[in-house]
């Protein structure tokens, strides 16, 4: 069974960057598109973007194009989300998820990012 | 971007009742629609994909229907474990977009 294990909670300063990881087990990461989704406290879900680890091609939602960078390391079966120039608006839980057919079968446990001075 | 309008925002129902949640897309999404359940502090879980296909392991009291721009999720015979938030998602076109969610509570 495919499992996605995300890195731990982060407390970061405004203006800095943070890099979150999502490790795939139970299969090779190149079998999946890896997506990331944002959820602010008490709010809905926002799709950030996805990476194809097979060729590192990416797609982003317009509002995250200057905020998020997706990368993947096939040797460690891990996908990464880097968030830059952090503000309080970036305080949220970030999920990694997979879905080669567009819908999301598997989800990581989520990682809480808190931006505070 | 395709906008997903989900209703109602919240819903209160009794055990054993049937509830329906709706999602309207701003354009035809050709059944590229999924429904997720999310419990507090947990990750979303896939219920329905391709508008009406039940994901493996999901109880048969959940069903999806619709076409074009109008879709719905129905829960028959509501159980206590169904208390959660529900989200629709379109994957017909990038960027993928979600409905704002429906919070389901017990009356």
C-alpha cells in the first residue's frame, strides 16, 4: 500500500523560506504525479501545484507561482515543497497527495507551518 | 479557472436521515469531479471519483451523481461516523479547484 510521510511541523519567521518533504513508500515515486494542497485553519482546500518526478515537469496555480517551488528526488522517493517570502497568509497545513487520474487517492498526514516573529 | 460553488456551507441532520450536498461548476467539467470527506485534524479521504464511482472501501451509503456543471453527493442512512466536512474537487482542467466545503453535524 502506498503511504506518504510528511516532515514535521515548522515555526518560521516572516520573510524566510521553508522546505517541506513528502516521502513515498510502497511504490516508486515516478509512478505518480505528486500534488500539494494548502488548508488554512478552519478553511477549505487550495491546490498549489503538482510535479511529475519522471521528468520534473511542474504545474502551479497562478497564485502560487511566485510562492511555491516543487521538486522531487527519485533516489530517496521524496517530493519537496519550498515556500518563500513567508507571511502570515502562509500559516496553514500543507498536504501532499497523489493522483494520476486527477483525483487524489493517497494523502500525507499534513504538516502545519506557522509563520510568526 | 473553473469555480466550484458548493452548498450548503453547513448542514445539520439526524441519524438515519438522507443528506445531499451539491456542487456547481462554472463550466462543463465532463464528470471530472471527486468528493472527499475530512474529519477534524485528519487528511481528506477520497469518497467518489469520476462523479459517480465509489472509491474502494467506501460504504455504499455514499453515492455521487450529476453531469455537465451540476453534481451531488448523497449520504443515505446517516451514521455518527459521517460527521465531517465534505469537499468537491474538479480535475477536468488545471488548476484543479475545490468547493468551499460543507460541514455536516448531527441534529
